[in-house]
């Protein structure tokens, strides 16, 4: 999780990813942020994300992102 938080803070240093629970609904992340996050976590965690993984539910919070990463890692 620390690696994920580090990636998120590099992309958006102005956001407290530990506290935010609705990154999409509150308009904190935009489509460019999401695409950058997808690219970074794909490389960092050696996972492949399909379009079906790139849904708002997986990007609501750092915890939701982490759950998706863990699922993809098996």
C-alpha cells in the first residue's frame, strides 16, 4: 500500500489519499489523472489492467485501488 500511496502522491501531491473516500465523485481525479495512475501502477506492480478494470468503483479511494491491485496480482 505504501508504494501505491507514493505513486498517487507523485501524481497528485495536493491530495490526502489516506483521507479521501470519493476521488471520482468529488472531482478530485480527472481522466488524465486516472490514465497516469493506470500506467504507473501497471508498471510498478507488473499487472495488466483492462478497460473493464477502469471503472469509478476502483478509483474511489486508495483502498479501492489497492483492492484492485491485489485482485489483479492474484
